[in-house]
């Protein structure tokens, strides 16, 4: 069977949704960090994730450096 662009796009979207579900579960679990042991290193770690996600959402919604 010949693979189409639509097939690949739909498969890619499913994989994106899988990753988003994983990240949501990771965040809901406090990124695997015991809330009582949080330190500034953990804050920086979480902020790195936030920066990466902000870049993606800015691209998706034409915000920030991607604004027209």
C-alpha cells in the first residue's frame, strides 16, 4: 500500500498526542520530584521544559518571535 502525505500527517499527529499525554502525566507527577524536596535546581529544570513548550506554542499560534 502506498503511503500518502495524509497518512503520514495523521500518524505524526497521533505521536504528538502521545508525547503530550506523557508530558501531562509527568507534570501531574511533579516531574518525578518529591514536592517536599524541591530546590532551585528543580525550578531551573522545570523552567527549561517551560521554555521548550513555550517555543512550540508560540510557533503554533504565531506568538513571540513568530508573531507576524
